[in-house]
C-alpha cells in the first residue's frame, strides 16, 4: 500500500537498460473503477505531447523509484482515447470534500492510499472535526471532480489507521471465500437426485463453485460499475444481478467475482 504523495515525483526506471524514463508528475484516477489507471510522466525532452504509463505496466513502486520493463511502457495520451478522457475528468481526490448521499458533509480528503500491485484505491484519510480518520473505498459511491459521495452510514465505519485498510480488504476476501465453503458444506449434506444435466457436468470441477457464487450474489444490487480488463463497463452500477450478469464476472476470473462481491448490497 502506498500513499499518493509517496509516488508523486519518483523517478521512473527502465529495467531493460537501467535508464531513467522520466518522473511521476501526476496520477490519473478512473472514477468508475475506483483506481489509478495511469501515471503522467514529466521529462524535459518532451515539450509537446503528454506521456503516460498504464498502471498495469508498472513492475514495482519502491521507496526511491517506479520501475517498468522498458520505455515501451510509455504511451502518448493522444493515442489512447480512454486515457485522454480520464485525464480530462480531472479527478484529484486529495482536497475533495466528502459528503453522504443525503447531503451530510463529513470532511475533506488529505491523502489517499493505493494498492501498489493493481492501482486500486483502498481508502482515504479525512480531516473530520480537527481529527484524522480513515475511510475505506467500500464506503464510496462516487468519485467526483470536487466531491466524493459516500454511503449514509460511512461515519460508522471510520478506521483509526491506514493499515486497517489492508486488514479490511483481506477480511472481505476471506469472508467471501468462507461463505463459499460454508455453502458448499451445506450443499454436500443435502442428498438430491442427480439429474441428466448434472451428470453432463460431473467432469467440470469448477461448476459447483460457480453455482455457489450465483446463490450468494443473485438478486443483489451493484453499487459500483464492474469493468473488464480493457476498462469497458461490464456490469453497470444499479444492476440487479441475475445468472447472466454473474457469469460475466466469473469470466473475469477470481478477481472479477471478488470485486463484484465487495460492491453489492441487498
């Protein structure tokens, strides 16, 4: 986990030739995914076009540098429409007001925290009534240009330290996996007639898990867009989940299902 300010200004190093590609000028937030999707590069040689690196191309973010495999990771923003669109949205997070969906002003963001492995925003530090608290991204409904909208009961789930964001994320993933195991154990105790359809799927070891995921998620309402690997909206926010929608998330692999499960409500 990294603070946004720990990344800004770091030199970007190409592993293949050991040269400096540039320095991190700013972070480009995708408000729909709740993630940092690109980093903008600053370098004296580039006077005209704006250069960036997709977060997924980053090998590591250390104390002294950001590393990429080679300078081939650098793109021109004009060549990637989605990157250009995100830059123009100007979502900055730091300095944004935090307000509940019913209009209660909670505080102002003074810093936010990023999963250095995938760019997901884990949460933010808020200044609330002369004290600092931490809010997890699971409470966020909308990342806006000037205001972040959160759930009405978000203040009930304020954390005391950033490290709790990692614990919160791990707890949600463990809880989801535990629910799958419990559901599986319950199903195993129930004797059912084996139909022809089930016989056809006996050789598919993952079918039972997919069915369990469906039972846990069906009928729930999504609170955030689920995007595919290209950034296209796969399941829009506000969707009541059915088998077809859950299948789309399953096709993304375990990460897709976990992301979906973390952003639904009854």
